[in-house]
C-alpha cells in the first residue's frame, strides 16, 4: 500500500533535483548527473591540510605551508572543490536555506569521510559555531545541520554547545589570509573542558578557505584538553 501511495505522490510531485530541476527519480535531492559534475578531492593531497596537488606528485605529502606553519588540527579534508555546481549547491544551502539539500550534502560528506578517515574513531562531532547574532540573522547554523546528518549516519555523539563563538567577527569573505587569522583570533571558547579531555574530535564546517577558522577552533579545543582534532568540510576553496 505504501508503494502505491509513494507512486501516486511521485506522480503528482515528481522528485526533482534541487540543483538542475530535472526529474531525478529518487529522493536524494541531487541528481546523479549533478553529482558527477562535482570536482571531488582525491590523493595526491597534503596530509595535513588536504590541499590537492597536481598529478606530477604521486603520493600524499606536506604542502609548503604546512611544513612551515603550526597547525592545531591533525588532518583537514574536504569533499570537493568550491567551484561550479558544488559552489551553487552550497550557496543555495547556506544563503537561500534550501532545506532539501541538507540530507544529500550531509550524506555526501559521510560517504567521503569513510575514505578520508578510515582509521578514525571519534568521541564526538563539533560544528564550527556561529555568533548568536549571525545565527539570529541566518536562522540556522549550516555546520550544525551537516553535523546532525553525519552524527545520525555514524552514531557519533554531537557536541553542539560546548564550543561557542564569544566574539563578533566580520565576515571572512574578501579578507587576506593574514586578516582572516587576525579576524578569528580569540573568537571561540570552550564552555566545559572536562567534556573534551583527551577526546578525539571531528570538527565540521561547510567551507575550508585559508583554514584560519577551523585552526583557531582546533587551537581552543586542544588548549582546553582535547587529544586530537580532525576537520571535515564540504568544500575547499582551492
Ligand atoms: Zn541535477
Ligand atoms: Zn597543507
């Protein structure tokens, strides 16, 4: 009976791809053709920050930046490059609050997570927090929405209110790397250190640009006693 009802619903409201609008045949929200246009990030890449290398290098290694700069996170990985259809999807998800994209984008992250962090066992997932003022304006935290999907799939507890943004920061858009780092310095605080003592944490965000936001969060978590922080984002700016 359920099948009949679903068939009727599909007939009246055929499931459409939320990016290209074509009939997609399933409820995933993004059609296979759009999914195939994403520039997925794969090896060879930087073992620390996940920056993809051109194929002249065969194996993963440290990029120049990660060799010279202290990073507080252990590994950062992203599903795909922030370009083309993926950029469009993230933009719709974040600024137009296309709720139907939350599950397909979160599922995409979950799938890639297996290949990136096959050895990882995480005590908890922590989304990069928004400042309460930005949260009120946007209405939702995109990192939290994605973290919820992953937490459900992997049964990893979600720690959503222990890392907080206590200082208002201007948008990172258009800032240089140096400015981004200064902009987020001292912006985050851990509420209850005991909850993360020696814990292995997966920190989630939507986009990795210069890495200054996720590294500042990692610094605060490590200084509060966390054992290790890995980063997973949907997209990487370059
Ligand atoms: Zn499509
Ligand atoms: Zn690197």
